C-alpha cells in the first residue's frame, strides 16, 4: 500500500489494550498531532447517558463533527479513542486495532476499577473480536491493522505498525484469537 501524503490514523481497541500509550508513541514516530476522540466527544456533548450512567455517543454527530474539525488540522493526525473506527472511511487512512489476551486485559481493567458486568462485557468483546470486525466492516480489510499488545512494548508495537504501513510486516486482521481460551476459563 502506497503511503498517502497525509495520514489520519485511528487507534482503537477494547479498553485497556494500550490505545493512548500507543497513540503517543506513534505521534513521536510520525511527528503527528494527537486527536483525543474522547475529549472531543465530551467537549461537544454529542452523547447522552443511559440508565446506568454510561455515555451513548451519537455516531452520526461524531462523524460529522470530526470531519469538520479535521479540515483545520495540518499534517499527520493520530486519533486515539475506542470509537475511532466509526469515523468516516474517506478521512481515515489506517485503522490500528490493539488487542490483549483476556487474562492480561482483566488485570489491567481491574486496576482501573472495572468490575461486574462492565468488566465481563469488555472481556467478552475482546474475546469475540468485536472492535476488530467493526473496524473491518467500516473501513475494509486493507485499511485495518491488528496488533497484540499483551507482551510487546509500546515501542515495538509502534515500530511493527510503521513496518506494516510500508509492506515490511504483516498485521492483517484475523490472526489473533482468544475465543477458545476465553470460554474455557
């Protein structure tokens, strides 16, 4: 795949997979600007709270607002956020889906205070590849890269992605699967 002049890379994944740390490292590697999608959602108020107090984002408004905002940014942009794979495909040049083994992810999420249904929902989403396949559905398999962050350093993950962008490493989606192990726990 030929590298486009301006990169707009969406970094997504289940909570706890390392999106923010990876996004910052990628910004350093590409001299890119970091776009915090969660901050954008909060500042624009394009969400409502459900009965459990969880934010439910208006995806249509998020896409529209992002499209307008990105026009004003110069150079490469790394978009950090769980919902970044829902951003417009004609604006996003690459989607990086970060993955982590559910056992490791469980420890990370518990340290963040996740428990009960919220914890189980996120572990199940990781085991079922939910974010990965939403990304493929929205952007096509050629734009999506899958990286296992379970044991790899953030710098290694960033270097691997940089290599994959120029065709020197294969990070095509579908090579990581926790499904069988997860449901045997």
